[in-house]
């Protein structure tokens, strides 16, 4: 048996191997290295008898004193049922990372251990794959636990994933369909675009940063992401077309006026109902005219990237002043349509707390997605005598981990 650990796999070979794997991920393609350009990167692989059996894209972060942290996002890519490949690959990758002065290699396999409906929260929380954990631990990795909290891992273990199929809207609740229809009635229009939409996207991201008291990525980062995943990424921007909204209101008033004229003289109950509708529409017209005068039209935006199977909602922003227009709902609906046109089977809303008890879960669950549960995060100690310092909270290590996280905001 001829075994070769490849330290410099070509981009083409890495991407082809990843795209043909059931564990493929946008984070294991060379595109991700182009986005994370402040990190060093390496494309590694394992050939057995001249056939590529495992591959991965590793990011390296300098910690100072010549030491590094290594991270394999949603990797590696290999057959996790093959113990021989597992042991050889992790043995070789440990040697390689140690040679690169990495204290540890962190990795979180792109492996779902359960897919549950929203009414199966307990089943999702209790999902386990101890057999696979044990096999990875036998390769020298340390499992960090089946955590529920977002803060306990770099990548969320619980993701809200919507299955896309023909007439996927049928999965929506009647309440959700009503909100999407209401957004259209209020004049929300969605624009799909590339770098020409970057400034709009950045503007609403800044609104979210101010509202949440957080710092997301800069303009260059988002531009790099769109360029790196060219053909597999897009911005969706929601704006308010006030003239359309005002015309919709006028059309409703005209219809009610016609109904009033046709009412029998004694139909007081129906007449009162229509008068209340007129009052409501006139209030809406007043609010639209006020917003048109005082606000701009930009309401919300999001960034999508797909791998051919799953469209990932990576970032989104909302100008809180437009919340009543419900732009977030129609944006995600249009995002699903974009993904379906691309041939994707899933639309990933992103991660949530495994406690399923916060506003983020409530909003994402309103679309009736499934809950996908991932295996979790592992450490592969590479410099054994320094790793305990890492495990007990070396400050530089914590800072490096925080820099890896990106926040999906709704």
C-alpha cells in the first residue's frame, strides 16, 4: 500500500474532491481561503495507492512567540466510516501542523447527526453519535462536547435548514404567507445583484451593528466574499417603492368605495366594517407619506452563498425604522427562490441556540424549516506540552477563536 500525505494540494484537486463529497462545504473550498486572507492557509490531502482519499483546507492564525492555531472549518473531507483513512490522515495532519508550529488543530466535521422538525426540539437536543466521537478520539482528537450554546463553539451545532422542492411555499404557515403578501402590499421590492449592491448592503449592516452593539466585517471582506464565490453568491436588497405602496392603498380605497355604493340601505354592520377599513388605509397612507418624506428607501439586505446543494445565508442587516414593512420576510422568501433556481436542495437560515428559546429561533422558525444538528467541535493537540495552556484559556487562543466567528444577524 502506497501512502502519501500531500502538503500542497492544488486548488483544482481540492475543490473537485470537496464538491463530489457528501460532506462538501463552502468553507472547505479554496474560495474560503481567498476570503480569510489575513490567515495563512494550506490545502492538504491523503493519497493511498495514488487515489485521493482525504483532503482539507487548513487556516493558520499567528498567536505570537512563533506559535499558531490551526482550524479546519467544516472539515476534513473524507469517508468517516473508514477507520484506516481516519487514523492515517489525522496522524499525518498532526505532524504537519506541528511542523507549522500549530499548538492545536480545531475542526468541526460537516456531519449532521439529526434532522428534526420544529416540534421535535427535545429529540434535536438529545441527538448523539457517540460511536463517531469515539472513533475520532481514537485518532487523538478531543471532543469538546454536545453543547447547546452558540458561544461554546465556532460553528453553531444547531442550524435552521429549509428543504427546497417544487411549491416549497406550501410548507409555510398561513401566517407566514400573509406576512410576505403584506410586505408586497406595503411596496417592498427586492433587488438581486453583485458588487453594485455592496454599498447598500454595508449601509444596512451598519444599522445592525449600531442596534446590536457589535462589529461585523468591513466592506473589503464582503467584496472579497462575493468575488471568491463568483457565480455562487449574491446580495439581495429590499427597498420600499412608496409610489407602488400608495397606489396599492388607492386601489383598495377604490374597491371599498365600489362596495359601499352597492350595499343595501340596512347593511349597517358591513358599512361599519368597510368604514373601519377606510380609516386603517388612510392611516397607512399618512405613514407612507411621512416615511417617504423623512426616510430613504433602503430597508434590509442579505448575502447568500451556495455550494450547489445548500444556499447559506451568511449575513443580513435591517434598518429598524422599516421593520413594519416586513422586509426580512420577503427577503428570505426571495432568497429561497434564488436558491431553488440555482438547483439547491436546501436553504440554510443559519445557526440558533440549542435551547430554542430566543428571538432568533422564533424568527427563523416562522418559516417552518427543519433543525439540523451537527456533530460538534474537536481539538487535535499538535504540540502536546503546550496544549494544556490552550485548553485552560490562553488569552491569545481565545482572541483567535473570537476572530474566527462571524455573526449571522436577522
